[in-house]
């Protein structure tokens, strides 16, 4: 195969996730001479991916289908795609594609495989017995699935790098730290804080239990019960494909509580951060580097979040954020009260957050680091 336009396939679970998190990376690869395609479950964003210049390979897999037969069927489907398309490089985005796609790529003889572990997600944030069992299985198959002859694994935070290196010590040199999916620093520009009351805290993300939405709701209600008018805006839709999805009846009930607004899915999140005084994420774990916090920090919003791996990569306690233990609604409420009452502190943390994002978290820096990794693999293949 000619190396003039090497074929690169992104393997992603959902088309919307590719558009929201990986489009700049794929565009950078296209601009650098790769023939880029996307293999994913197509729901509503297939045309947008094609319009961006990428070939789309629809897949039948579903995130919620995590049983052995469903996983074997997914591996077979991916294997047939790779055998047919003969990519030179494949990039598997998030844990499930990295594991299942890595096995399929080995059998299909793909020359170079990049696996991206964007946090452990449901397996890292849930305490359900099924999730713990799946996490143990993932650790067992990781050395085989993630590291082929030329395999590289991208992690988004230092804690995940150390954990994966401990699981696969002989492969530690093949683990590359690239912090998150990046943020467009021009599009997400600093915005002055809205001066009129009440103070508003916003959460932007999927309505799933592992994001700690219930803890955030409880914390805001504690604040309200103390006579403090702190509003909470939830920007994001239910994610029925996630095993920890919050049902819509619960979301509708929450939206009726004092001071809470649930907006559902928002195509443009910037107006949310312009109107908000505080960005919040009460995640229970499993994060890579949360994109919502990157975008909020880029717009100079202070952060209240849980002190967990991934979050700490962008949110530093008492620098641009107040961090609290996961699941601790009382501590979360106190942190929200502290920022709600202190305008100067909010502004200071917001300024520091923007500075932090500017140093290494731009989408251009992330894309450049990823394309450099692809080129290293091509040179290795050519030797």
C-alpha cells in the first residue's frame, strides 16, 4: 500500500461522540495527508461526518450490549471491516473500542494500532458488582488487546498512565499521555461574569449516575434549604445506551425542584457558560479529562468538582477550583456556598482556569500531539 495517503480509521462507539470530541483530531490527520474514515454506530450525525470529508462505516454495535455474545459479534464485525478496508493505522477511541477493536485488529493484521483510554467510564465510576467484574476482565485482556506489535495507548491523565503501566509493566514505554480532547480557545473565549443575581451553577454533560448528578442535585437543595438563592442548570440529555443512565421520569422530577432547570441536549454549550457563575461536576470516577470542565475553564468559569483522577488534570484545588470528595453532598454544598458568596474568589479562580487551559489543553495542541504519534508509527512501519 502506498504511504502517500495512508488509510486511518477511527473506531468510535457513537457518531455524536466523534463529532463532539474527535473532529479536530480527525481534521488534523486529514490535513496532514491521511485518508480518514470513521467506523461508528450512526444515529443522527452521519451526514455531518461525511460533510467534514470523512468516509463513514456504520456499525451495528451498541454500548449497552456488554454481554459475551454481543462483544464477540462486535469483534467479528470490526474484523470484517478491517480485512476489507486494509487500514494502515486504526485509532480506537475509549475503552470498549480499544479492547474489542484491539482484538479485531490483531486478527486482521492491521500494521499500527492506537488505543485511546478516555478514562474507565462506567467501569471506573460504578460500584455495581457487574461493573467491578467487567473492570477486572478489562484489566486481564488489556495487555493482549491494547498492545500489538506496534500498539500505542493514549491516556488522558497521569493516574491512568500509572495504572495501565502497573497492569502492563513491560509495555509502559508504549503508553502516551495526551491530556484530553482539547478545546477551541478562540471559540470558547473568556466571558465576563453576569452581574445580576441569582448566582447560577451549571453542569454540562450526559445525565448518567456516574457523573454524580444526584449528588449535585442534593447539594443544591441543601443550599436552597439554607435560604441561599443558588440556581442549578443541567445541560445534557439522558443517555439510554449507558448502563448508569438516569431515567427521564427522575430527570423530570428533579426539574420541578426549587431552583433547578433541566435544559436537555444543547448543541452550543457556550451560552450556558456565559450565563453561569460556577461550573460543577460531581463525578464519581472513570474520567479522562472532562471536556465540560475544559470548556468552562476556557470561558473563565471557576470550578467545583470532585477530587478524582482526570478532574485533577484541569481543576486544581484553590487555584482554579474547589475540589471535594466524591459522593459528599455536604462538602459539595459548602463549596458551592463559598463561591456563591465570594465574587472576587470566583473571578480569581476563573482567570487562573483560563491560564491553565491555554497551556497544553487547546484542541490544536492535542491534535498535533496525536498526529505526531501517527507519524512515528508510519516511520516504524517503513523501517
